[in-house]
């Protein structure tokens, strides 16, 4: 099995076990909203054109369209998440020898 598949399986297992009650916005790349009329909007959370706080933008959007939304799908920047977790794990292990 190629190394890339093993690494993807490893991270997939980790992400399957994450409790998403608290979702750090810096790891959310896209929010996909499906409305009751089946229209789908894909929102780039970290759009460089917008200087407002992404968490505030999402909260305002969800409040405004709450009664028209069917589902909300948060897509994570898994590459960034993997990098940060790996870096923090190495630092933790190094400091706790």
C-alpha cells in the first residue's frame, strides 16, 4: 500500500474521532449550505476580500437564513490541520521526555 494511502487512512481515523462541538474556525475552509429549495451555496470562509471575522460572518449568515436552511456542511483544511497537529505533537513529545 502506498505511503500516501496509509497516511490518509491514519488521518481519516483521527478525524473520525474528533468531537466537533467546538470547531476552530481557522481550520474551516468552506461552508456548504443546502437550502430547503435545494439551492446550494458554497462559501469560502477565508476570502481575502473580506476583512471581517469569519466566525462572525458565519454566525450572522446562519442567523439570517436559519429558517431556509436544510443542511450545513463544514469542510476542513485537512492539510493545515495535519500540519498543526503533527507540529504540536512533536513539540509535546519533545518537552515531555
